[in-house]
């Protein structure tokens, strides 16, 4: 093309839009589209639970699958090796111009084992996460505010031969998070998030569940990469 530089052609051909490349911004996915994210977060658990300042990071694999009529399926696997959670649920999104929101209902199954250092402990639970998100975007960056409630529907823990379980529903508080998704290279997107949970129980610290019966602020710093 005479008189037109290669840089100009590349810029004109760039059709990247953060709304279709994001995983937290509540956009309407194309049916059949599939997105993946790998992430790591640092959760600051209460000192009362651990009695130590050393805390390991939590690793995440996050996936989205688009369905018709603005629906999608959101799935996540989070692991600290001795503490794990699998969560899955439907979400419905509404998007208009640069603003969008969605509502969702995720169900999580948590499980943990500790069979070292003289311990023989395990725990499992079912947690429901009704949630809602509100997002605002530019071309290469999007911001999303997400709130969710946490309702534990079943919990059991085993210490040696002793087992304690309950199937009585009870509230475990809620959380509020803000996520920024920023394009870093081609279609790769960096995710940075800050989250605070106000809860009695966190699956990472399941051995402390039966010891403390009060709500704590549990902050979390989150970094992810959308593939």
C-alpha cells in the first residue's frame, strides 16, 4: 500500500477489545467460546488461625464457557495441595456500551488432607456463592467490582477416628473484590485483583473451623494471566 506505513496497517488491523478477552468483566460471551486463566493469590489468614506469619500462595485454574442468551458457565479449581476447592456455576450477563453487569450462582466443593507431621486430619464442605458483578471498560483495560455471599450447606471434619459433621445451612459472610484486566501483549491479558472476605471460615484454614466462631476480615491479593 503506497504511502501507508506498516505500523499504520498494523494499528488499523488491531481489533482487540478487552470486553471479549476478559474473564471478570461481565460481558456476553459468544456461545461456544472458551477462555482460560492461570493465577496465584496471597490470602492473609487471621493470626488467630495459624499463629505464624508464613503463609503459602494459593494457585488457581479458571475457565469460562459461553452459552446462548447471555449465559455462561464459570469454573475454577483452587489448590494449596493440603486445601482445595472446585467451584462451578451459571452466570447471566447484560452488556450495553461500556457498562455491564452479571449475576451468578456458584457451588463449591472443598476438600483438605493433612497426613504428615503426626497429623491424620481431613475436611470437606459444600459452599454456595450467589454473586453479582458490575464492570466498566476502555479499549485495553476493564474494571470490575464483584460481591458475593457465602452459605455453607454441609461441613465435616475428621481427626483420626473422630468425625464431626453438620448439614445445617449457615451464613459464612461475604466478600467484595475489584479486578483490573489489562492487555499486555497481543490477546494476552493481565489480571490484578484485591479482595476482602468477611467470614468465619476459609477453606485454606479448615483445621481452625471448629475452634473459632467469629467473623474475620480476610484480605487477598490476586494476579492472573488470561491465556
